[in-house]
C-alpha cells in the first residue's frame, strides 16, 4: 500500500506539471488567438460567402477604404494543418489591417520587433516559431512549441485566400460599427455583412485542473485509509513497543513528503529541458506559478495524509488482540467524505453545464457539421481568362465539359448544397416576390449530401436517390400537400426556361413527401447564422448526374455561395486531387486559389473541442472517485457486519433486507446532501433532482454489484469462521 501511495504522489507531481503547462499553454495561445476579441470597441462580424465570387483584391480595396474612413482595424483568423518532420502541426494565421497599433501593444515578443503602420500592406510577418525567413521581423512569445501562430498583413489573405467568414473589427468609437457595416454593404453591393453572435460566452474562474489534483489527493487519502486498515496490527504493536502517535505519524509523513519534493525537483528539471526552447515572459510566469503550486500541493499532501492518522487514536492494543478492525469509524468517515465529494461534484457540474449550455446555444450542431467537411474544398471563379476562353465559357462544349468535371468529382463524394435562396442577399427579395413557400424556400442538393445529412420520408425511411434517375425529384414536407398541383405547375414553368434543352424542359416531376420540421444544414455561414446555419421545412430539389439541364452543372467554379464541395483524397496533396481533372479540360491555369470548406470556422471549432475534451476528462475522474468511495464503503460495511450478514445469508434474506443498514446509511447521506444543496441554493432545484436521480441510480447499481462480488468471494469463509 505504501508503494502505491508513493506512486500516486509521483503521479500528482507529474500531472500538476503537465496540467499547469497545458493550462498555461492554452492561456498563452488563447491570449494570442483572442487578442482582437478583448480590445476596446471590438466586434465580431460576418462577411458573406458571396464575396468569394469577386476579385479578392477588389474586395480588399473596398474594405480598406471603409476602414480608413473610420480609423478602424480588422482581424481575420485562418487555421490549417501542416506536415513538418512527419508530424502534423496546427497553424493559425492572423491576418490584420490596422490604422493603429492597439493589437500589437497586446502582443508580446520574445525577440525582434513588431509591425509599423507603414508596413500595413507588406509581406512581413510575426511567428511563434523561428523560421529563418528574412520576412520574419519578430518572434511571438509563447510557451507552446507545437502549435504555430503567425500574424500577417490582410493583403496577404487577399492574395492567397478569401475575405469571407467571421472576423473582428475595432474602432475608436463604438458608434462607428453600424456606420461601417452600412457603408461596407453598400460599397460591396450586398446585404450580408452583419454583426455576428458573440462567442465570448461567460466562463467561470473555477480551476478544473485543481479539481483533478484534489481528486488525486483524495484518492491518496483513501489508499492511506486502506493502508491503516490493513496495518492496524502493526500500529498496535508499535504502540506496545512505546512509539507515540506522533512518532508513527511523522515517520510516515516524512517519507511521503520527501518523495513528493524529490519527484517535483526531478520532474521539473527534466520537463523544462524538453519543453522550453527559449526563455520568455510566458516561461517565467509558468515557472513562478509552478513553484507556488508546488508549495500549495505540499500543504495539501500534509493535510490529506494527516486526516487518516486521526484513526490511530481508535486503534487499541486490546482490539488488536481481539482481532477487531476500526471499520465502523472508517465507514462513517467515508460517508462524510462522500457527502462533501458529491456536493462538490454538483457545484462543478453546475459550472460545466453553464459553460456548455452557453456555447451549445451558439454553435450546437454547426461545428459538428463543419467538421464533417474538413476534408472538402471549393473552387473560386475563373480569373485571368483570355478573350477566347471567355467566349468558350458560354458555349455548349464548355457546359458539357463542366458537367463532366461535376460528374467526376461527384463520383468521388463531392457535396452539392445550394442554399442561395436563404442567403441575406436573396432572401428578402424572394419573400417580397412571393408569399408561397414552394416558390421561395427551395434548395438543391445531391445524393452525397443526403448520405451525410439524412432526410426522412413520411414512413420514417431515409431518402436515397439513384444517380441514374432522370426525373426531377423534389422532397416536400407533408404539410404542403395541399400545394401539390401548384408545386408541379411551378416546376414545369421553371423547366420551360431551359431554351433549347428539350431534355430539361420535358423532365418528369416526382414529389417525395417527407416528415415535417426537418432541419437541414446549409454548409453556408451566411444562411441562418442564428440557427446553426440550418433551415427547416425547405423544398429539397435533388440533383443527380442525369436529371439536370447542362446549365445545372455549371456550378463548380465560383458559383454564388460555392455550393459544390469537392472531397479530397487525404493521402495526396490538394493540387494532385484537383488539378489533373481541370487540366484535362483546360481550366487549371485559370484557377488560382483552392480553399477548404471549413476554413473560416476551424479556429473557433478547435477552441470548443479543447473545452469538451477537458469536460470529458473531469467527468471520468469524478466517476472513478465515486466508484472508489462505494468500493470502500462496501468493503468496510461487510467487515463491520460480516457475522450478521452471514446469519441473514443462511436464512435466505434478500439483498435489501440483508444489507438494510448499508442502504439506510446511503439514504441518510443523500438526505444530508439534498438538504445541503437546497439550503444553500448551490444549484437549481430541477438540475439537483435530475442529477441526484442519475447519481443515486449509479450508486445503487454499483453498490449491488460490489456487494454481490464481495459476498460471493468472502461469505463462505465468514460462515466457516475464517
């Protein structure tokens, strides 16, 4: 048992270093990632996806003009992965345009210098890593040696990517935000630049890492209780030999404290050498905090080791001679600890649920859906085309070629998700044009979309359409059955607009009735930002490889909203995935930028994931702690009442009758827990009832299982008098 205590103490030292390092790492990276969100008069806005259809340098020039007008700054985040020395590195690039240096005064450097106003449109950059690139002017101070953060001028994003998605703007006066949005919408000739829902949800200052450390010390204390229980004869013998209670206590404590101090020194020395490449502000803060943590942990160790030795007073030489163990006192002690533990658990869960509810109300399903397409890309509009190529683009041959490109990528899993009628640009116009939802609420998707986002018919079956189907297929919510004739008439009218395309004009129209109130994901940040980018009860038009007119497939390059998402083979590069097929038809040279579908939300998504992993770790630790308490309670109860239990066992008592004292003690502890929670209003009553029922059920099942195991293992020996 003592060896196990030493192992736990060493583990505590290791975990405390790693957890503090991880916490410092996250705080450091987040402080760099989120500087723009903490500045005065800084606001998160959404730039609609439609801007990707325009020349990005033109968009940049308009943004720059409007920002200069209000002396504003703008900050974009783009996150991607890079393979470096065979290892995947997360790289976050902050693209900034600035009229003042507020951002950089909050950015600490370990070496080099920061940007000057005159370098606002340069190719210079800052980075957390030392790149040996002549354009790197400074190194951002960081404790994290794995993830890379860079800061570059916004003009670089206009050259290599798109200026859509989430970004932050900052002004000297709060009132300038609305004027800026109004001007930008006007100058871009759109209506989709809006203030985004804030994701700076309230976070509590409760230290989850400290809760884990306390849990390990609590575990250490339980082991010591077991050790005392097992060694009560040795302690009684020491008392017979003249050892005082203080002698017994200090001899044990000195060994444990020595092990912890030695472990802290060795672990800190080794890990500092491996973790830190240079000394900077964040490393100094970390080491200072670590030293203070070690002092606190030493005090905690002394406290938790001391508590079990209270029971030395209960160990009597006469009890040792009679072979009586002090299990009754330990049983009471365990239940007191259980009460404290569960009340603490409720408080922690309250904080966790508040944070969790806050960001799920904002992001809920959307991050999960965006993550599903992390391996998909979209193609921009064709640029720098010659006059002859522009002429070719309007020909039937070009439309045929684009259909072949569409079909090629569709067979490889590409997604079609055209929700343009729900974008801020189009939606107001549609709603003014018609009052009928079958005319205003249409979306277009393909079979690959349905595989990722099932839509169910009125019989509860997921809709699946063959790519060989030549019919025009529409999935219509059942509540619109009264419009069936009007829907068919509307589609026939639309089909008449295909000109000389007789196939498209004469398509058979097939309606599949689907369940009402189905919410489907748009893969478009502009669509329903307050509803996780989802729409409900839309008219879903299915595009197969064989049921469209030629012009229906001309959506691969720079079509409004980039509805066609191409799936990549992750084993080869993006260019090798895409360009060979484009070269076959002469398009490759006119496609300069290929962007990932989820590029604009990847940075926010990774932050939420980190928080979720932390929650799962805490929940697992709490579960293990509760199991240990139940295990010790069952063990001690059995030892305290083994003779009574043996008699009841022989008389055929049921489990609840046989162990009625145990379950009565369990009930009493829960009455005290409930009274404590309710009296001090520590948690909401409804939340308290729900969580209490779950934990009580878990404790009841775990207790019964452990009782049966203990009984099967030991009851025969008790009956025999062993």
